[in-house]
C-alpha cells in the first residue's frame, strides 16, 4: 500500500510539472497506470458542434485510424461522451455503460464503429475549460480484459478531483488560441440530419431519426419524446419510405456518407 501511494505521489508530481507542456499526456497516463489497469488513454476536446480535436492518445497508428480518425470523421456525433461534453448537467466521471441508451449495444454505431475499436469498457473524466465546451479524458479496457470493477471505479472517484483540476489547468492553456464555441441551441445531430435530408423529413421525424441513430428503442424514443410507441413505429415507417431505406444499417450508412461530404 505504501509503495503504491509513493508511486502515485511521484507520478502526480510529474503531472504537475508537465502542465502546459507536450509531455503532459504521457505523465497523465503514467499517473493513472499507478492506480488502475487500462489499455487506451485518449483525450478529446469538443467545441460545440465542431469536429472534436484529439489532444492525446497512446494508440498505435493502425488502431488509431479507427479509434481516432474514423471517429472524428463523423461517428463522434453519436458518441454518448460527446453528448455528455455538451451537457452542462453531466457529472465529472462518466461511464459508457451508465450513459448508453437502452439499445446502444445493438445500434449500428456500436456494430459498425465501436466494435471495430476493440474496446470492452470505457470510463472518462469530464473537464470544463474556458476554451472548450468539454474535454473528456477516457481510458478503456479491451475485449480481452474484464470490465472496470468496483475497486477500479472507487480508485477513479478518489483520484478524479486532483486529475480533473490538473487537466483543466493544462487544457485551459493548450488550445487557447480559439475561444470556446457556444453550446448549440439545437441538437447537433438533428441539425446535421436536417441539412442532409434537405427538408424531406419533418422536425419530429428528425428527432426520431436522431434517437434511432443514438441507440434508443421504440419505447425509449416514446418516453423521450412523450409520444406512444405506435406513433414511433409510424414515424419510423415514414422515415424509411422518405429516405428509401429498409434498415437501421442503411440509415447509419447514409448518415455517415452524407456527413463526410458536409
């Protein structure tokens, strides 16, 4: 226990010294490694509806093409961590399993993007800085390892106040060349879908489409929008007809193809 505490103290001291420097991400990674086991550490900074910026990651180039490159190209809009970054009501510690909609793990975002990352479990620390809408420091476990357990989460909760303070101080300096974009007044996915479909879908159909893409079931959509499940089914049928698609896979594919052209 004493050796572990000494390793943590030494690692955190190095993080403090690295604030505002290029070595901050590596020092942060080393500090986290003294208390929990993880695979990937990545930091994404979000400015409103703009594409996110990857501030740091420890991923090999080939895997980074999916986890970072493909994510930034468009799927980030469907990521629960992105939604949390723009929601000022969210707490500082985030876990994918706790935030994900009820059908997230059967959504096309999960099947066609997240599964390819090889990530089994993901936890993040949400930071707020003057120059970003939100900065998420997330660490993951691969599919070959167990999910984060109670002890891991307890250690993360204990370390979070200090790590968040240091990260907020660091990323208040790094990337400060531009001010934070205001948090969008409208849902970024809804706005994107509206541009993509050129007014073909009604505002309500846009809302339903957005929730489908995020991984909500009919029941969850009905609860969120305060309509009946039967009405949701009618909206889904109309959406498929208007967009000339027959499945959620086609809807996701259309969304991603259109998004890369915007």
